């Protein structure tokens, strides 16, 4: 069983994102960021094929970054800050149009970053929702406020149709393997600030370097 097919653990995602931020929250460790993402992929896969349009892409992006970490310049990819500085100073990023670096670390992380915003919004909506809330509505709202902005019309339409078959809120909470509904809400309450902090740091770093629109 591959690491992305194991049982989902919300605790694991919490620990990974908690471990991400270093240097007084002034940098993000790529290895822990990818670990957190592997957990989120397991979460999406545990709900069937509904989220495969995101999870498949996330898996390929995780693999690209793991190759960088294991490669000869791996140390340069240890943190987001060092990756951005290294790739920009070495002209390894296609800033304005797709060119010879379609799988730069900066572009790859940006794609994960955009998807993280959607999952962050969705999980926060789940956490604060009422028992009879419709998960498909919560998910569609989160998607349309985030990832949909970067997807062509056909993918947006397919996604919104796919969300209609999402299970109930209680099923979502069972998938998280934490315990009671209250336990899940508590752990999401603990985890989401860390996910938010990682997202906000990445957003700020990319904004400073004008990397938020890499094609």
C-alpha cells in the first residue's frame, strides 16, 4: 500500500502542518509541507473519486517536489524561502509564459498552495457548520471562492457536479478517524490555524516575489 493510500489521519495532518513553520514562522519546511499534503490526499481519496481532479494533480506535484528534495540541489529546496531564492537567482522559473521550466519548484508549490486554500476553506466550513448542513454546498462555496478561479469552465462544471454526491457531514467526520463529532471539531479547531499560517506565509512570500501568477 503506497503512502497516499493509507488510512487518513487528521492528527497526522495537524502534526505535519504544525511542524512546517520554522524561524519564528518566517519560513516553511518543504518536507513537512509535503507530509501534510500527503495526509490531505488520503483524506480526499477516502471519499472516493469525487476529489480525484485535485488529488491526482496533487500527487504528481508532491512527487516533483520529492525529487527536488532528493536531488543534488536538495538543500536549496529544504525551505520555501531557500527554494524561491535559489530558483529565481538561477533563472529556473518561467515567470511570464510557459517555457523551459514547466516543473519549477516555485510553480509546483503554487499549484499545491492554490488547492490548499480550497481545502482550508472547506474544512473550516465543515468545522463551523451545523449537523444538517449540506456538504456539497459547503464544498462548492469553498471551491468557487478559491480553486475555481484557476480552472477552465469544463473542470469547474465537472467539479460542481461531482460535489453533489458528497457524503453527509457525519460521514466526513467518521473518515477523519478522530472519534466523536466533538473530537473532530476540536481537532480541526487545533489544526486549521496551522494550515492558515502556512498558507498565509506562502501567500506573502510569493506576493513579495511576484510569483502568484506563474503560468
